[in-house]
C-alpha cells in the first residue's frame, strides 16, 4: 500500500465562523486520496455553509451526531464510524493544517501503525508552545512517542493511525477525551513515532471553549472521572502508561484547583484571563509543581 487513503475527522459545533479555513487547509493538502468527514453536532448543514463560501468538493461528507452539543467525543466517534480511509486523522473546526501535513505524516503512520506531528499551539495568533522541544527537533528524524512526551506540556496531539489495526474510539468525558484516546492508541501502537514537521496548527482564542469560564469545573469533573477510571482499569492502557497518566492527571487536577482558588479570590478575574496568563508563562517542571501546590503565583 504505497499511498493509502486518508480520512480526516472534523467535529463541528457552532463552527460557521472558522470551518472554512479548517476545511480548506485539509482539501489543499497534496495527498492524492483524502476525504473530510464532518460530524455536525448542532444540526447545521456545514456542506451548505462551505458551499456558500465558495468551497464545494465531493471529497467532503457530513454526518450528524443526532443532538446538539453532545460533545467532541461523540462527534469524533460519529465521524469515525463513517470513515472509509485506510488511515485516519483529526482536525478541529477552528484549527488548521500546515501545507504538507498529510504527506509528511502518512508514510510514518503507515509504517509504524500510528504517528503524531509537532503540534504548534497558537495563542492570539502567536506560537506559544510546540509539542517537541528545540533539542528534540530533527530535520528528517522521528522521535519515539511516549506518555511523558504527550502529556508533559498539555500541548494537544492529533494522531494518524491505521484504521483497521486499531479499532478504538473516544470515551464520554466533559474534557480530555482526546488525551485518553491518544494514550490508548499509544498503548495499542507502541511503535508510534513523532515527526518534527509542525503540521498541525492548534488555535486558542478569546471566547474558545478551552478558555471559557466553565472550563475549570469541567476539567475538574473530567480529571476526577479519569483518575477513577484508570484506577478501576476501565481504559485500555499499559501499566506503565496508566501510572504516568495518573501522575500527570493528578497534577492537572491540582492546576484546576489552583485556578478555582484564584478565581474565587478575585471577582474581576476570569478563567480566560488566567489561562492566557498561564499559557504565556513558560515554566520549567519545578515551577509547574510549585504552581500546582499553590507555592507560585502567576
């Protein structure tokens, strides 16, 4: 299989303002055989939305989740169920692919079963973090995918994997279902690699879900649920990955607690303001731990 077909899954909820750029970045890729599967989670006809903006393409298909705001986990599962590609990958409706993402990622994913690329995290249209650190980047080399690498900086990852080999999906969670998915995929595909190509552009903007005032409580609820599920063995994780995930999720839970305490002290402070401040502050690990333990203020 020299050039496997690729399905790109896109959950879409209140996405009319951003979906055009996201979809175009997928369809402009130089891989010859792709499909974009949009899962509408608000009843919107996004094929019509794109057509109204001048983008009509028979490579676009759409499914509906059957509800409104059912969650990104459900929308991704709905899109995955409709996917036909040999390889599968993801894009959120407010993000963007860099040129050449699929052609850089597909050969590695096809050879190793799964792969991820060097996510570029944008805040107010400025890159504030990347998945790989500078000393890990190589022009043509790949890096071993590990749980510590995936979890260490909370930079999201968007894997590509062989659909027939790994029949997994997303768990129902109010937050971080993508994290558990990536860890289950890594557990099933231990040869997963990370390429240095910065193919995925992940955008955080004022007003986005991850910066919303509901995020603190949503994340705390999710982290408690994840810890309980890992402890109960409900996720398909190797023991080593499960142990590290418990460590990192507990740190994230402490971060949410610290966020909540700071928000309670200052009625003029919003989660969005605090999250932006946190993301703009490049911390070494000891500083992160100090923040989680309430010994460091932003």
